C-alpha cells in the first residue's frame, strides 16, 4: 500500500521547479483566500444578524410609541381594525411579524388570527412584561425563521400595560448576507487570478536566481561539490562576505591537526591566518598566490581567491613539506628523463657509426671505436663507485653528465672529489634537488657563455662539513645580482617563467641546515659553494 501511494505521488509530482513553486504558491493563496472569505462571510452574517436584532428592537419601540398614542391596549377593537392597524404598521416599518400582548401576556394582535386571545408562550416575555427590558431572539413559526425584538408597552405614568414584538424573516437577512457573499467570492476569484500571475513571476524569479537549475540538479551539484572538496588533498576554507569561515574540508582539518570543523567554523579568517589581510582581499579583489605562513609550527603555502563581488573568499593551503616532496619527485623524474634522452641520443649516433664500420668490413676499427666510447663511461662509473657510493647521488651525477654531453658541455668531476661520509639522516632527495638545480643552472650558463662550455664539480666530505662546488664557464653574474640571485623570479636569462631553479635550491638547502654562496669563478664564470654541517645529523 505504501509503495502504491509513493508511486502515485511520483506520478503526479511536478517535475519542474517552475511548476512546483507555482502550485505551492497557488495552494497557499487559495487556502488563504478561502479561509479569509469564510471568515469574512461568517463575520458578515453575524453583523447582519446583530443589525437585524437591533432593527427589530428599534421597530418594536416605534410600534410601541404608536400604540401608546392610540391607547391600543385599553380601547376595545374588533379583529378587522386590528388587522388593518397591523397592515398600516407593516407598510410603514417593513416588518412582517407584529405581536402585541397585554400585561397578562394575552395576545391582542398577531399575524395569525387564531392566536389572538391566547397566552404568549415566549418564556422570555417576562423580561418585558415584568422587568421592562428589551430583548431579541430567533424563533420558528409556521416553518419560517424570524428574528424578533420585544419591548414593553407603557402608559403615560410608565406603568407596563403590555408588550410589543416585531419580527423580521431570516430569509431577508440571508439575501443581504448573500449579496455580500457574492462580492466576497468575486474578489476571491480576482485575487486568486492575481495570485496565479504573481506565482508565475515569483517562480521565474526563483529560477533566474538559481541559474535555471532544477532541484535535482542542485542536489546533485551539492553532492558533487562535497565529494570534490573531500577528494582534494589540499586544505580548503571558504568564508562569507564578513570574512567568517563557513566551510572547511577534511584535508584542512588534518593539515591543521584539528579534531572537527566546529573549531574553525564561525571564526574570522584572521583567527587562523593573522598575517593574511582578508578584509583587504575582499575589498580590492586581489588574490594571494603561493604565500608562505607558519601555522601551528607547520610551514604551509597559502592561496586566497575572492568569490564574486565581495561575496567571500576561498583559501587553499598545503604543507610546504608535501610540495617539496612533489618537487623532488618531479626533479628526479626530470633527471632520469634527461639521462635517458641523452643516452638515447649518444648511443644512437654511436650505433650508426658502428653499423657503418661493420657494413664496410672494418671490424677492427669497430672494436676500437666501441672500446673508446665505453672507456670514458666505465671510468666515470668506476670513479663514482669508489668516491660517491650513494646510488641516488651517483645516478643524478650520471644523468647530468649525459645531459651536459647532449648540450655539448664538458662536465668535469674533480679527481680529488670524495663524498663517502654522508650522514644516514641526511635527506638525499632534498640534496639531489639542490645539486640538480645548481648543475642545470651551470650547464645553461656555460651554453650561453662565450668561452668553451665547461662545468666543473668538486665534492669533499673531509672535516665537519660536506662541501660541493659547481663552477661554470659562462659570462658570470653581475655584482648587483649577487644578493638577489636566490630570490624567486630573479634570473640572468631573459624571458618569463625564469628564476625558480636557484630559488628552489635555496629553499631546499635551508631545510638541510646548510648554506649556499655564489661568487665569481676563476675563469670568469660563476662558482656556487654549498656547505652542509655534519654535526646537524649527529655525524
């Protein structure tokens, strides 16, 4: 049964928001107008009823005045004269039911001649005959309803000598109330029509505000937004126009080491980011990109974007450590990619030469060529195995050698280099990020220089420090740039999207607790010196 009712509801339920809003508004308007119409109809009926009762009492008083002047009670009259008198009074007063009694309650005048001479059966007559009070009541006579008003009949000395009752039929009262009811019904239909027009305009206005979307589409978008926010690994915070936090995703809770959303929701954004001027961003609409903050002792990168015209802010943030891990992984991928590309290029040329020698039958020359080609590589591998046993660093050096060879740059590793005593706690990924960026920068500078392109690398682990020196044969750096070369966006090369390699290298070396310095090289180029203290890592 329940399933059948649900299916029936689904069949008749409006499919569009426009129809739903219109129907709801119309139901409310009709219910309201019908209720108001019913109340006003009842009020109108009550008002007409009360007015008729007052009118009946007033008419009875007028008749009583006439009877007092005519001395109707004390003067004997026949039935014909009484009926004529009643007709005259009815014509003058527009009353249909006149009853006159003496002080004993005996009826002297009545619309029904058979009732004349009988005793009035109205139990309330005592109020007029004994106490001289006016009263009105609704009665039924001969199948008809009357509203009757009764008053005492007095002599000149104010002695009660009888009672006069004047009655109006309820049908006449209903005609009056029905006339008012017709007007009420007419206005109800007018207002229902206006309500229908207003409902259509309101529904269209609602559709315009929500960009023409249906409720099901809005619900789906809400679910989609919630799933999207929770699937993003970055912390996301949304604020209202006043800068107070309205929405927080799960990643933000985890990043800030909080227990639930209530710790943030409702607070001003400055409570979380005191150095981020949310009011200024909302006022000017200027976004904030990649700004670093220390939040609860955690270094994070923050981005803030205004929503619409001062409608709020969306703030995204992530731990700097996570971004550095991604950068290192990308750096390693780039290193291996450069190494493979360089090896492919070199080996392709060598293979073409070997194939040519074999085709012409110069087998001895082919063997000599192979020996010469592999001699340098074997020598490099042997040197690194003996003096740089760390696999990650040695593979990075091999990749840079290949990349330099591809760029026609001679990459020389000082034969006195030695890097065996590496602390176990030293982050190899961060170290390769530093060296990789500096070596890449040196290779690019050597290629752009006027001298024979050459890069020299020296490594030493003697004493209490790890020392790396990378020197290129480029044209060098202007002295005014020495202090700013590690700033983001500062580069000696033209073009956009430059000046990030050394900036990232500086950030990485800071996390290792080391230093990086730049100076002029012995041959006019640039020398970078990286120093990392072993004591920091307990070595």
